[in-house]
C-alpha cells in the first residue's frame, strides 16, 4: 500500500487533503485487484474506481490550477500539461474483450504507472507550488544562485557537489539572461545536459552516503531525487511556447527553486 508521507506535503490544506484522497483511491483499487472475489464483480468494481479516479482527478486538478493561477505560479502551464496527460492515460484504459490474465496485467501496469506518476508529480512539482522565487528578484551579491552558508550541510563532499550544481544553474541562468550571445540556445541545452549528468552523479554519492550512515529517510530522498531527475529529462527549450525567453527564465526559477528547497528541507537533516 502507498502512504501519504511527509515529503508529499505541499502546505496548502485543500491540495494536501485531495492528494491524500487520490492515494486512498489508488490503495482501494489495489485491494480490489488482488482480492479473490469473482472476476466479473472485480472488474465491475475496478471500472467504478477508474470512473471515480477520473472524476476526482478533474476536480482536484481544477482546484490546484485555480490556486496556482491565483498566486501567479510560473509552473501553471507545465502543470496543466501534466494533468491532461494523467487524465488521458486513465481514459485510454480498455479491458473489454480481454481474458482474465490480460485484464489483470493491464490493470497492474496501469496502477503502477498512476501511483508512480502521482508520487513523482507531487514531490517533483506540487511541493514547489508557491515556493518558486524569480531569480531576477533574488539579491545575493548580484549572483542569485550563490551557494551561501544557509545551504551548508556540514558534509564536505555533499556541500561541494551542491555548490557545483548551483554553479551550473547559475551559468545557465546568466546565459538565458544574456542579450549579447547569439544562438545561445544550443549552449543552454548543453548546460542543462551537464546539469542532468552532474545531478545523477551527485544523487548517487548522496544516496551512497545515506546508505552507509543508515539514514532513516533514505527512501524518501530516493523518491525526491527520482522526481527531480525525471523533470530534468523532460526539459526542452520551450519550443512552441509563445514567449521562449519567459519559458527559459521560469525553467531556471524552477530548477534552482526545487534544488534549494530540497537542500533546506531535506538535505540539511542528513547525518
């Protein structure tokens, strides 16, 4: 069964309550899927849960998007795309004219996808609702991505690698903001690829350290790391966006916001 753990808390009461209920629905579907009751009855119950998941998902996403619009959250466009993808995935489920084995396999795969998506979406995106600052408004000695004392964990290797991540994001941000560099988008993508590669390298070291010290929140950290890496893998340069410059600025805001929030909220507790 899946649990609504501390790392899933957004800090907005309604959103957190609705996330908890979505996870409850997932768990109820799992219970039905693995009961020994008659197959026709089981399929009927699961179909009802699928309809309920779509209906409640639509309600929740509408509430979440309305809240994000109200606070002018820069991630709103990305969130809307993700929400649509999630609901469309559920709507494609069709187990008609399949035998029991085929139906079970499809439903198992669907539940695995949905729970994985929901956890990673909450941890990788929703927990940042209302927490993203525009780098252009952050004053840190003219370096908005400065790695300052407040981010120090006291673990030399982790601190050094965090500083490196800040430096890469800072380089990308300065390039995004530059009005002097022509054809800068290839260079920005190169830096984002470098960020993804170094983030994988860092997370592996960090998880190895936590495993060695038997840190009790290792699984929580792994979930958060996987969510961030998945977001990095989805990166693009805003092709098709009405304002590509704004898209890139908001992407930089998100990447730095997530990483700095993760360090302050979770990594500072590593012992």
